[in-house]
C-alpha cells in the first residue's frame, strides 16, 4: 500500500547517499524484500511515516472509529482476582 502512495505522489526523485553499517543495510534489505518493495521505496515510506504531521489521522483508525456506534461500556464480569494460578 505504501508503494502505491509513493508512486502516486512522488513525481521527481532526488538522489541521496547514506552510509549504513553492513548489518543495518542487510536488515533494511530484508524488511524491504518482505514488503515486496525496492530498498529506496521502503526507506522513503519510513521517512514519510516519521515526518507525517499529527493533523491527519491514519485511515485504518478513522475506519475503525466510524465502524463503532459509540456505545462501549465496561463489562459486568470483572476479570478473576488470582491470575497467577492460571499461569
């Protein structure tokens, strides 16, 4: 999903050189591969996420809030007092 966002909104790409320790680079490549993204797209997504302003709520949270009806109440059945016996 992040890749679609990047492809839609970034028209001009600048080149940046960063120096990373070998183990950090390998971890980043592994994470990017797990998300089926190029390394540059994965790093871009991290930067966008880290620099996002607090004026916009994540869409997943907005959907969750709209889904509920606002009638959450505390359940009548409290949790058991002695949970150590269950462990």
